[in-house]
C-alpha cells in the first residue's frame, strides 16, 4: 500500500510558484514522487498559546485515531476469515479507495465546520472516534463469543476418534439400551490392530457377549468398534483393553443430550450468519468514518504546525519566549506528516 507525505512549505510570491518549484525538484528531474495538491481550508487560527497546546493534543489524537482505524481494518479481515483477500475492497473512504480519497481530499464542511475553533473540531473528532472504538469493542466481544462457542462445538465433532464427539457417528441401533445387566462400550482401535482386536476382545474380560463387536466408523488412523458385555465386567474390560492399546471411550448414548448439542450448533451457526452481514456493514461504514477523521486530523496538524512554524521563525529573530528557548533550537520553514496506508498486519 502507498505511503504519503503531507508537506506544507511557505509560499514564494504565490503558492503556485512553490508548487512548481517542488514539482521541478521531485518529479521532473529525478522522479522521486508523484505529487498532488492537498486542499486545507482557512481555519480559525487562535492565539499562539492555544496553538502550542493544541499541537501536543493533536499528536496524541493522531496516534489514537490511527490505532482505531487499524483495529477496525484488522477486525474486518478477522471477520471475513477465508475471504480476507477481499478486505481491501471493503476498506473504502466515502465510497472510494484510500489513495483516491487522499489525493482528492476535500475538507468535510458538514462534519467539521470551519467556523468552529480548531480545539472544537479536534474535540468533535475525538468524541466521534472514541464512540467508534467503544462500539467496536462491544460488537467484537459479542461476535467473538458467538464464534468461539461455535468453534468449540465444531472442534468436538472433528479430529481424532480418541477425542472427538461421537454423537454424530453412532445411532440408537448400535447400543443395548435400558438393560439392567448388559451395556455397550465404544472402543477406538488402531487400524494396524484390527486383527488383534477381533482375536482378543471376547477374552479381555469375562462375560463379554460373543460376536457382539461391530465396526461403526473409521478415520485415517483408527476405527470405532462397539462391544457388548455385562456391566459387572466393565472395569476389568477397560483395564485389559488399555494393556492391549485399545482405548475405551467414555460415552453414554443419550438422545436428549445429543439432540440438544445439535440444536445448539445449528442455533450458533444461524446466529453467526445473521450477525455477519450487519457486522461487516458496520465495519465498512465506521472504517470510512474513522479513516476520514484521521485524514482530517492530519490536515489539522499540518495547518497548526505551519502557523506555528511561521510564527516561531518570525519571533525567533526578534525575541525569545521564556521556557521555549527559541534561540537555542533549530527550526525549518516547512512541515510534513506521513500517512502510512498499510493498515493490516498481513499482506493480501
């Protein structure tokens, strides 16, 4: 993404002459940059004391607003997940891409009236972006909780047979249910041990029902077998199975619990889809608002520092202001600020 410098330089006889001089120095001989005029309206200047104080406040506000812009952009990428390659087309300002917005910048008179003092304009921006930041935290927290709960359920239905949920694998007919004496266990057997299991399972404990084992499911590494035995033989069977590297899963067939889990996953998945669209729209709108506010902050800083620079340079030759030590400091007749449009922690 492109990097921009906002540069303010004192005019010669006219501003156009200064522009022509810069164009000659940066583009016509050595092609250092592509230049665009950045129009800042005539803002209320105020006193020198106010400008000095505002300079520090704007620096802090600049950093804060940039942070919010980046957080909204990054969360947009997080929400888009597998479609994050489309994030840049969603990061617009006033409906245009960021480069176009900056190179054709026009002050938003409706949002930031120039009849207001510089202090008031900065406070309007601060309040606006603080609200965006707070709303982002609230919306992100709610969506992340929903997404996290859904992922936890999805993880239960994925992975190894040793750990994953078995609810979507087994069915009622696989079990002996409602018996006072008999119980069906589920055993994970490595694929390399299928023949050992078939030879050994009936003798791992007393009172195992002969020919009661069936392969219910298998993944790339293991198979899930059922086996029926008398309840009094459970502990002995589990112990002997462990010795033979067969893993008995702790599972009880409960239709109500399994139905509740499936309904919960369906509900969470539906809620996530319902929230996705409105959340993306909110992120698009508020990224635009935050980015526009950020560029206006940059414009304010250029304006304030330009006025300060001219005032201090004129004062420096005439007098020193107590506490500022103007005569001992070096000043330049130009001001510049950088705008880095690389708003994401990854390349897309």
